[in-house]
C-alpha cells in the first residue's frame, strides 16, 4: 500500500501534447476515479503511472519513490483492463495464480494467496472451473483476483466494467467497493461513466482535453462544480444551464432568463453587479412537483408545460417549458403522471442554483 504523487506530468506524442502538467496527490488507501469524455487523457495518465507509457515531462512517485525510470514489473502495481484476458484452458485457480508461478513462488504460498483472494471475491466455489463456465461478472472477478494475489501497493483499473451489461455493472460496482473496504489498497480507477465515478470514488478527478477540471468528493463536484463542463458532465440528467442577466431590484436578487425570473439566494452571486450577463445552472433534482412543492417559498414556484414524460419506476424525468421559452429537464420523485401539453405547478430549490461566468464558464460562488 502506498500513496501516489504526480508532479507536472506531461505526455506528448511527437509535437502534440495530450496531457498538460498534471498535479495530483493520492493518499494511501484512497479510491480515486479519473473520469472524463473520450480523449481527455485519463487512460494515458493511468498508463504512465503503470509504466506502460513513457512520461514526457514531470515526475511520478509511488510510495515516495520516483518511478519515472522504473520498469512496470518493478513498480508493484497491478492493473485490471476492460478485457478479462483469461487463459481459456486454465482453471480459475490457475489463472489467478499464474503470475505468481512465473515469479517462482512456491505452490503452498500461491495456494494460500489464491484462496484468500477467492474468499474476498466470493469465488471459492468456482476455483476449479474454466472461464467458459463463468458469467461475465465472474470472469471480471477472476481478473481482479489475479491482481489481488500479487498484493500490490496500488490497484489500477482501466474501464473494467465496460464490457458488462447494465445489471452486471451495478453488481460489480458493489463488489469493487466491498473489495476496497476489505483490502484498503490505494486504487486508481478510470472510467467515462459518471455513475461509476459517483458511486465508487472517495474523490473524483474530472479531466477534459488533458487538463484537470476539478478534484473533489462526489458530493463536492455535484453540488459545487468548478465550471460549466463539470456541471454538465457530472449528474444524470445533466444540469440545466440557462443564459440570463443578473438583476437586483428592491433588494431582491434574481436571474432574468427571457421572460423567467429565477431567485438568487443571498449567498450566491459573489461579485456580480446588476446587469451582469450570467449562466444559471439548475440541477434536475432541484425541480419539484406535486406535494414536494408545498414546503417551498411562494416565489420559488411557477408553472410549466410538459413536453415529454419518462416514468422510470421510483422517479420520473420530464422535459418542461417554463414561460413558453426556457426548456428544463426535471427529475422528480415518485410516479408522476404528466401528459404532453399539460400545465403543471413546479417549484425550484433555488438555494442550490449555481451561477457561471458566460465567457470563462467558471462557477461564481
């Protein structure tokens, strides 16, 4: 187990720089997730930590040791990829212990480590089966077991759940979290899926175009995004963002977005002056309907026309047009029955609204 530090880490391919001076400090035992769209540099960063990509600039430390020139096999990290890469002719037991056998460890030592990893991953009943006799989720657990038996300082996961269906992904997220709780090993996990990031991470690192946009806990990046990109990328459905003007009138602060007036809490807006252009961010789950609006102040309520309604079981997604112009996506609790064209009362938790600079797209707190 070890901490990991990245200091001004750069990656270039020829004259093209794809990772731009990354600084990141990952404490021992932390589960950190690198998330971002395709091409943001997250897998490249992971591969530089593993030693599979040469570092063009900066320094990488694992457990306080500079590893820029250390070969992958000597960094004591274990990597799990999107593809399971299991030997089809070997049993689960032999697959999990193969790397230890190649390192010359004794049969008794290998057996003890495989048995312990199988216990952690609940694979004991399957140790004598071949990969073809396992489900996709079980195969991925075998791949994780192969990493666990090495007892590495750091686990590296490169989109390990991408090949699984939705139900298995949900199950494996829980398995990964339980595994980390049992092993308490520093874990760096790469994904493009913000749901995986939110549910797995102690902290999330959001990347775009080779730059870190924000580092924080799942709640931090959801409730206090650093910029409009983070606000839209984290959260499903994404944050509604409206163009408007900041107004101060008779002591009241609000954002004028077309014909709509959205109240601004006293703690929001920072240095904004009356007439300042602004972007207003409203989370879909801060829009309320039905009996959920009864506890909200009257000025936080209005009416909207339903365009589309999606019932998803315990909650619903609705596209609503407010004041005939502003389109909003709402995520409301319960089985809300609303038909296209219907006018419905809605309320907003405006104390959760986030304002952004329309030029820099940075949040204004």
